[in-house]
């Protein structure tokens, strides 16, 4: 196996893990818990993206109630 093939295999496996982790979080946590987990692990989210997600979710909750 070449280095390029190994990298492609690893990338595909990492993408699968990311999807599985996202599904686990959606099924088992509320948004505040997910945010706390990533913040405590040292991840940051650009402020403009975070605010747009909150605004979008608030709009959805108003439309569904």
C-alpha cells in the first residue's frame, strides 16, 4: 500500500467516524452539552457561524410552535 492509498483510506475512515460521532451527539446530547464538550476540548467556533446557527434554530422553533 502506498502512502497516498493509506492517506485516502484513513481520510475515508475519519469521515465515517465524524458522521457517527455527529449522530451520537444528536441522539444523546442537547446543544448546550455539545458546545461545552467542544469548548472544554479546546475547539473554537467562529463567532459569525455560531450566531447564524443560533438564529436559524430560533427561527425554526418559532415556526414549529
